């Protein structure tokens, strides 16, 4: 494959800059223009340079992606994906559907089988995945797992070197993200934290929001890959900022769900139909997709896991630590965290986080005795 000439490189830079302006314009008009149905949108192709193109510079710090085809050059990426749980599996599957060359690893090998049947390659350790790929993504359950997979024995860091990239899309605290970054960058490779906002369904539909921070050049290069898996992406600067933003978002979400649960139970207790409450809330100023999506199943005491309760509680715990580090009081989040801990004690860890309503039911029953 021939190298790009200086003229072609210049055209590539102009193409990237023009596309960023177009993306910004689309974001500005999205409030006025009807959205194209997702099923009618073309999925982006997968391209990633094998050598860093440090000349590229995109000034926009956020981008709402149009999910259109992206083909900047003919250099194909070899993409690694570590962790195939509720989120990782559909994310990797979307990369495969887009025609990307994907190599996978998961602690439980059986979770790899469906993706192998779709064309994914398999390696037995994170190290082997990193060795064989240009850029490696990791979606792990918690900070401990993220550190072990990146920095432990046969971890991804031991397979990295100059020219490679590591993108951690797990939800961890800033200190953990900086620790992993240090190990990766010590090998000469680039690091980007990119936790996602969104749960199982957005992951399946390629509608995640990426909150990135770290090496800007790596962000620019993996942007087409992020666009396959998500609907928008934000670049937030130094490592730790992406982790902080994700914890703040999930802190708000966890507190909202706890309050919503109280509302459902109170409406029923005073003789109202909680289904009507869901409808009323969905049409008012406090409307949020989460309420209309979760409310009906919560009324039926059904909690199919899209975002496990144990992960929500973990994120609240990390958010409390973040707040303490800057002496910021967050009493509402602290109270919500205690409620999720009660739900965990009732064996609801692996249920959807909306099962926190069961903790309130248990409290009410205990008070009635």
C-alpha cells in the first residue's frame, strides 16, 4: 500500500476540518430539523491509520455524529476489544457489522463465541490482543478489573508500543484512569479514556455518548471508530476529566431514579394510578427518556438488566469520593447511595438499577410492622 503524499495529506486535513464544520452545523440545526430515523442512516465505515497522523488538528471539542460513512483513507485498523459484557458485546458487534477487523478477549471465553461466529478473531490474553492490534478498546466492570486487564500479568500494557493506542471506555475514577494511562504511555503508546453515557439499548443501536480525555491525536484518529458505536463524542482535555464527567452524569441518574421510585410508590399509596404518573411526567418539563422506558416495567416489578444496580451503586460510591476530594457536599447523592446499598443487600445487584424501588418497598414494609 503506497504512502500518502504531502498533497494527499493536506487534502485529508482539509476534509477532516470541513467535516467538523459540517458536524457542528448539523448539531446547531438538530433542534429545528427532524431527525433521520436510525434505520435509514448509513453506518460509518471503519478506518484507522497504522501510523499516527500527528499533523491532523481538529479544533472542535464536541461532535454530534451523523452516522454517515467515513472513509478518509484506505488504511484499515486492527481493533482489539477487551470485555464483552452487557455493554462491550454490542459495541464490538457494531464494529464487526461495520466491516472492522476486530480481535476480542473476555475472561469467560463462551461470551466470545457469538462474536467469533460473526467474524471476530480471538486471543487468550489482553497482551496478545494488544500485540496484534493497532488500537485496543477496553470495557470493564470496575476500577479493579480495568487495572488488572491493562496493567496486570499478561495485561494489555505489556503488548503496547509506540504507534499503538489504548482506549478505556470503562467507568472508573480519575485516579484509576491516570494509573492506567501512566502504564500505557510508559510503553510509548497513546492513551484515551472514553467512558460512555448510555446503557444496553443505546450500545446495541450505536447511540452511545463518548466522554473522552487524554491524547488528542489518538482521539482524532479513533473518531471514525467512536462514530460507529455512538451518536456523539466530547473531548474534555486531560486524563481524568472524562472519568469525572461520567461520574457526575451517573450520580445525577442514580439520584433521579431513586426519586422517581419514591414518586411511583407514593402515587400508588394515595390511590393514584402510577401508569398515569409516568405519562404525566413524560409530557412535562421534567420528562426524561429513562422514566418512560423504565416506569412501566417498574410498576410490574420487572427489572431486566440494562444497567446493573451494582454498577450504579459503584458509580455513586466513586462520585462521593470525587466530591470529597474537592470538599463538595452532595447529600442527595449520598442518600441515594445508601438506598442502592440496601437494594444490594436484598440480592438485587445483578438486576437493573431501577430495582432500587424494591429497597423502598422493603423500608415501607418494615415501617408498617
